[in-house]
């Protein structure tokens, strides 16, 4: 079975982006895309049916010694298992998270995915890669 990368969406800046609790992680730069996937800067819409692997990789810049929690959402619903929670030891620490999920897009439909900060955070790097696997 062949794989086709259909989208890579990135935020990578020396200046962090503040994301409020329950806010979407920004991924405004499309480095790889095609006509079946689009991104408005935080929401990624998959417009063709199939099975997709979504890979998330984040680096946060801690503002305090607090938990940092994020989750992948599909059409507004949290995806079980596509979730991370880590605790920064001190302000200024980098916290890295990575997780993935399989997403099914039904025939004749579309699916919107996004990554949400469950707790407020400052994001330094965000990568969301979407690969069509079937």
C-alpha cells in the first residue's frame, strides 16, 4: 500500500504565540498541500474521502511551572488517545509533545481537524502532517 503526503502545516517562530485555554494551536504556513486539503491557519479541512494519518508535533515555551495539555479534535470532538499532558519544571523550559491519530473521512463529506490547547500555553513550534494511507 502506497502513502501520499497531502498536507504539512507549520508554525515555527522565535517569537512564541500565546494560545488561551481551549484555543486552537496556530499552523498558518502550508509547506505541502494539494487540492484535497486546506487550512485557514488553525483548522485543517480534508475534502476527500479516505483514511488519513494525522501526526502532531509541538514545542511549547513554558510561562510557568504548570501542566501543558493539548488534544487533537475532529469536527469539534476530542479524539481519544490523540492527547498529551506534560508539566514544565520552570518558566522558560521547553515542553515537547507528539501524538498521532487515524482519521476517516466519509464518502461525499469533509472533516475539519485542529489541535487545541486545553490549558493556556505559549507555542514555539507546531507541525501537523496529514498523510493519506487508504
